[in-house]
């Protein structure tokens, strides 16, 4: 069998970095402090961008969740809370 057809997927060990950042973002959103929520969500965006710059693809898992799903969660939170710049 030709191994070139096999897609290699990186699986990040449980780092306990992204999940706590995400939970913190959700907690801040619940307080209604949109300025702080925007800051915390953008910190998470930059952290996810770091993984992308390291070569992780959207299908690669970080803490058991695909990178693509982490990105979507942050995007939807920014969008649904009116935090995207016009």
C-alpha cells in the first residue's frame, strides 16, 4: 500500500491551555464585560494562530477537539456578541 495516500493527523497531547482559556472567555461573556471578553477572545485567537503557524491543520486535534472547531467557537462568540469590527 502506498503510504503517500494516508493523511497524517497531528494529535496534541492534553495541554490544558486552550480549554481553560475558552472557559474563561465564556465566564467573562456571562458577566457582560464585553471589552474584557473581546480581549480574552482575541488572546485565544492568537493562541490558535500559533498552532496554525506551527503547521497544525484544521483537522488536527488540540486537547481532543479539532483546531477547526476551536476556531469556529471563537468566531461564533465574537460574531454573536457583536465584537467583530465593522
